[in-house]
C-alpha cells in the first residue's frame, strides 16, 4: 500500500500574495485620489457645479436618497425576471427528459 503525503498548495500562496498586492495598490490609489481631489476640482470653494450653497446640497442629498430605492427596485425586477427564466428552463428540462 502506498503512502500519500500531503503537498502544500502553491496556488493558495500565489492568491494570497496577489490579494495583498491588489489591496495595497487599491489603498495607494485611493489615498492618491483623496489627496489630489480637492485641489484639482475646486478653487476658492467653486467646484464643477459652481458655488456650493444649502439648496445645492439639499437637492444633491435628495437625489442620493431617491437613487438607492430606484436601484433596489430595478435590481429586484431584473432578478425576478432572471429567476422566472431559470424556473421556465428548469421546467422545460424536466418536461422533456
């Protein structure tokens, strides 16, 4: 009877180092973006949308509040249609086999 020895998986070590490298690069990119965003997009309080006032901030926040329910409804509709399609396909396969 032959004896089986466990070999370490080389793919796991490569995936961990790749994940660490990706996390490091993402962190550096985020820090660079945060450090350069305000000087690049605003001069003396004037950004891409002009002078910022309370009305602009309020409407922007209302837009954010409206965006997420619309996103949830849209993704729910897409998922329900995909589920119905999957069930139809499963029913057809069971019926034909």
